[in-house]
């Protein structure tokens, strides 16, 4: 009987954890002052090339990560020393070489749109729609 009670307690905790941790992240509101751009890479390059994002707008500034295929950039564009100010998924401001970006356009769905947004977890994200 005690084993049954322990099993029920474990299942209840698992169900509660699923509700707490398994909640879907969803957009809450558009993120004003930003727009979507995409990496200026060929489909083949997307498989092998990593585009660094930097802490400051200088080639010698520390790399703080890599850009995703789509990026939220400050708009109107904030260009400094050949770098565009962007927003990392953590919410940190980062800088990407301007020649590494191009306007957003879905190759598979020309009518698709991309909108930077604040998500339900409080972090920035991108919302894609048709």
C-alpha cells in the first residue's frame, strides 16, 4: 500500500511539473523599435557557417554567441563601424557585421512575415505568420 501511495505522489508531482515547466511560450506583444532580418548565407552555408555576434560594434570585440538564421535588429537600423545592433534571445544587445544580414524573406513562402515580439517568458522572440 505504501508503494502505491509513493507512486501516486510521484505521478502528481510529475503532472504538476509538466504544468509549470511545460507551458508553451507564446508572443505577448510586438517588440517596437525592432524588425526581422535574416543571415546573408546560402542554404549550403547555413549548414556549416556560424556568424558571430559581438558585445560591441568592433571586429576585435569579444564574441558572445552566434546569430540564428533570423535576427531582431534595431529599427531604424543602428549601424556603427559596419555593425548592426541586434537583440539576442536572452535580451542582451549584440552587434552583427552588416554584410552578414539581409532583409527577411521566406524562400518557401513569399507571403510569410516575421515580427519581433516579447514572449510570455519575458524574453524577446520572433513570430512567423502567413
